[in-house]
C-alpha cells in the first residue's frame, strides 16, 4: 500500500505548503465506490460548509455524520466518497459527509464549529427528512475522528442531540508527540510524525492552546456519558497510542467501547482495497453501527403498560 502511494508521487506533506499539499492530494488515485440509492450535494445559504448526502436503496436504519481526514488542512468529500458509499450500503444508513473549513485559512476552532453546526442542522431535519433520520451517529477518519469525538462531547454537554454511537477511525486525539508510537512509526509508513507536527502547526499554531479539549479531546476532564464507541487503531501509525489511551479512558468512565488494533496496518488502511484488513475493518465498523442503530430503534419503540387500576 505504501509503495503504491510513493509510486504515484506521494511526498511528505511537511515539506510542502498547504496549497501544494492539497494539489498533491488531488493527484492521488481516488477509490471508486459502489452505486447507492441517491447522492445529493447540499449547500446551506448561511453556512460556510457544504455536505454530501448518501442514501441507501433500502430503508435506512439510522443516519451517520461522517468527517473526512486530512489533518484539518487537506482532504475533501471526494476522498471519502467510496467509504461513505460502502457504509451507506453495509449498515444501511444515510451518510452525511461534511466538507468543513480547512486550516490555515480557517484555523481552530472553525472545523469544530462546522461539525457542530452540521450535527445540529442534521438533527433538526435540515439535511435529511426528519422522518428518515432515525438514530444518529458520528464517525470520522484521522482529523475527522478528532472532530467526531469533539462533537460527541459537545452533544453530551448540551444534552442534545442524542448520539447513539461514535466510530473513531485512526483518530487524532491529543497534541502530544512524545508517545512511543510517534517514535516507532516516525517515517516511511504513509503518515509521518513530522507531518503531524505540520498539521498541528497550521490548525492551531499556539502550542499552549492545543490543550483545549475541543482540539485534544483526550484532555477532556471526563469522558463519562459518551455514546458507545468503536476505536479503530492501526499498529504502524504515529496515532496508535493515543487511540488506545482514549479507549482505556472511555472504559474507565463506564462507556461501552471496543478498541480494535490492526497489527501490521498503516494509518490509511481503513476501507483500502489494496489490503484485506482495510475491508475487514470497514465491515466491522459498519456492523457496530448496525447493531447500535438497531438497538436504539428497539429501545425507542419499547413501552411499559401501566396495570389497570
């Protein structure tokens, strides 16, 4: 997988400007996903972001807000198109993929604000018909996993909307580069330690402010009350250890959590057709969402009849 990335011209983003890094991203081959029921591109007049909605051909059992990766600096809707299509079919569910603002033009907390705004509008039926939303979940890849975790914390603190599951795929969860995985997987594995420093430098230049839990959700005072969580970590990834640590904190806080560590896998493996683990991890994530959506729907329709007087 890594050889293929370098064959098509991938270079460490840390030696590029944001504009050059986005151009390099655009040159990478984009996976083609399966046909779904319908795909709609949506722009909200008073919002600085746009979204793409994937609707399955079968009746959706829930709705997923998906946040793409790219270190808050690169990435777009097209790069996550194939994964969103597959999740829409496998669950099956509506998938709303958010094209949030990118740094350095729109630094922290712009992406957080966009994710939260989109989640609220989605819960109000502005992006998907209220009758078709069903249970609501969030998912994100890498920097998108960071935004998904933050959105879940914000929903918990606000008391709404109810998030039934969070699927965090190789997520960025802390600004600390001293964990062992940053040294073990520093170079040559697709995502490099210097690239993570470059991403953070553009997203939130002031190191002192990176401790804000909206930037580093691992530093939130409490993780209690968060929804059931799936954390996907790649063994050959600088972000591995913070994902494992976040899962451990969730477990200690009483949150149902499954942390899957994919040995031998690099950062960008999830949903990647070049390696079997990519498809296996995607199917596992879809299964977790399907279980949670199904359980939430059952609970919603359960009622207890009062005995006759």
